[in-house]
């Protein structure tokens, strides 16, 4: 499974030897504020996104790169059970 973030949407690609599925979900995490976040996952995403925006000299000054990196970090935190279900 692979996730690609583009602006307000995330595309999930699942493939194996027999099938290829693509799902798109619009969640507006590129512009949501912390107060607008609906769960811990979204709050984590928004927090990481804001930190990256405020520290462009360290990594991503390009919005697409910054959002994709935020997606990868947030998904990693979720997989490691740092982000739990609400």
C-alpha cells in the first residue's frame, strides 16, 4: 500500500500480482487548523505540517514535498501505535 498526498486529497494505491486499486479521499488536511481537526490523526498531521512550514530551512519549502513528508510521518506514527483511535 502506498499513499500519495496532493493538496487537499490523499490517494491510496493498493496492488498485488492480480489487482491494482486506487482510492482517493478529500480531507482538506492541507488547510485545516488544529481546532478544525476531527481526531488525533488529523491533529498530528496538522501539527507536523505547521512545524515543517515554520522550519522551511530544515527541509521542505515546496508545499507538495512538505505535505507528502507529513503524510509519511503521520502514517508511520499511526503504524507504530503512537496515534490511537479516538
